C-alpha cells in the first residue's frame, strides 16, 4: 500500500513509451484512494506548519515540529492590562494585536517562548508569548532577561556559571576577548568569567584592608565598588578604602589615587585623597574620571597619576556650570561617549547630567524630579539612577535602585524608555517589564549588543538580550 502511495508521488519513467499513463492510477481501491487523499492532506499540513511564518488568519499554528502552539486568540482589548500586561504606553496607543485577514504574522524563538511580529498596513508590532501557555509576556520582543552567572546564594565559590557564588557583586565590565570582570565587594576580590564560562579569582587576596599593590591574589583590594576598562584591557577599580587601583591584563595591581586616605586632597597618587569613590570611566587618552560621591565632585586622574577636580564645587547641590561652578549631589554613575567626548553623570538629584571633555561644561541631559516616567529630556523621571553604560550607537542604559529596580534606555536624543523590570524588588526572568531585579548595579554591553548587570540583591549577574 505504502509503495503504491510513494509511486503515486514519484512515478518512474517507463521503458515502454506506449504504456498508457492510466497505469499509474490503476490498482487503487476506493479505500486506498481515500487513504491517499488523507496522506496528501497531512503532508501538505506539515509543509505549511514547518514554514517559518504565519500568514492570514489562523486558528491555531504549531511551531515547526514541536508540540507547543501559538494560538490566534490574541484579539486584545487595549484596556485589558490585567490579563495582557502591555505597558501603558503601548496599551494607550491602540496597538492591540489582532489576528485578522490582511495582516502578516511571523515568529522567532526567544529564551521564554516566541516572539510574534504582526505586520499591518499601519506598521509592525511585536509581542512576546510564553511557550508554556501562550500568555502575553510583554508588548515587546526585546530585553529577554536571563541569569548569566551565580547560584542566587551569597558566598565565594569558583567554577561553572550556574554554581558560582558572589558576595555583593557590584561592578562589571567585558574585555576585548569577551572575558568578564566583576568587582566582588563582599569577597574583596576581582572575579573573572572566562570565555569558556568559568568563574575564577583574577585579583585580590580576600582580606579587607588598605589598597595593597601586588600581583593577582597577593594584592589587597578592600571592598571594590566599581570597575572600568580601557582600550588596552587595563582595569580600574574604586575601593571602599578610599583609593583607586589599576590592574594590568597580567594581574599586576598598583594604586593610582588615594594613597593619602580619606579626604579631598589633590596631587600625586601617594598624597591624594577621596571620599567614597564610586563609578569610574576612562577616556581615549587614558584619563580616569571618578565619581567621588562623598565629595560631591567628579575627580580626574591623569595617566601620570595626578589627581585633580574635574567638575563640582564640593557643595551638595544641582547647579550647572563649568568646572568648579557646577554642583552635584552624591554622584555615583559615570559613562563616556567616546565619539562625542561627553561624560555622563548620575547623582542623587535623580537626573543624568552631561559634561564636555575637556571643557568640563556641565549641562542637563535627562530627568527632573524623583519618580518614574518615560519621556524626553526633563519630562522623564528616575528613582535613584545608579550606573550607566553606553553602546556604540550612543544609546545609554541606566540601572535604577530604591523604589524602581529597573533598567532604562536613553537614546542620544534624550528619549527615555523602560527596557526591563516592573519596579518591584525581586527576582524574575522573562521579557521586558515582566521581569524583576533586586538592586541592579553596574551595567555593561558585549559586542553583540547584549547587556549584563550585577543584580546585587539577588547575587546574580543578569543578562539582557537585545
């Protein structure tokens, strides 16, 4: 029987050209003919479902060979944000997803299910679906958040990504080879995640004390806070013992600022002082900028190791201006746009300010008063913006703590949107605003444009796939 069906689809060219074509359809009973029709229908259906796209109205569509399904019951009431948690902006803009004739639907896989993209005459809209029950995860297919490293338990454990432990990981950067370095504050160490996916100690003895030069684990790095990297893969670390240290790719640790202890003194590395140095940024000339939170200043360390004030009067405030005429309030986050020579700063005023390099002219960028609101320029609101990262297109990514626990995106034009996090402290992987963070700290970007943030409260390094 099966042979007859196969012959029906692939008949052989007869040697005797006088044989009638009826030969290929003879020998079938009515039952066999019906079975053949059913087989043809099944094969046609399989072919259709294996096509990586959904066109027109479909009641139920299987995703290739797997049994999970994307249902077409996606006619969303735009006001129904309870069952379909779209962001307010998307819900109010009238971009409800409807399965209807004339629209084109395509899908791709994501870490949490599928991304259905709807092309209509009015534009293209994407929605993430959870593979288990096809629930709408978010009104966006970007920002899939996963756990990259860490077991979720505080401690000090080396080894594979999933079983490693950190004790209050804060800073995170990626070098030119793709290796990641983490300032592990509670363990007084700089940890490294190799390109092979193994967590190990790169520098620091683990003992809390003063900044002690040395190589690798012979060096003393007390409560490292932030970490930055230059074009030669040198690391720069701010430590809680009021110093700034440099670590070469070979693990040689030296002190480049803060040898004089706690205070505001300027000068050489040996005599200079800091008050709670936080995030660090390095320009293309090798100058290091430090958000000296306790001094309400942005400090500068030249490649020769000379420390000076770059901007800020030292008075807690929010004034714009040039150099010492400007005021900051506990500055914490720093990032440099190397293309425009602009330094960006976050502080307790819940704003992000910009400073020209080398002119040190401080002007507003985005943010106004404390709160949560997406928008452009001063219409946007932040709640304790903490750390900054900038990609090659000039987009800025901001982590927020306290009452926010979000990751926000800021375009070069100053348009602020929410990338991930629902505003509640916790731990939930997923997509976009369906996720949760617990005091996200430093943020960095890899060569593929994916983000990584040290989620200090959950003891994980989280990955945000863009």
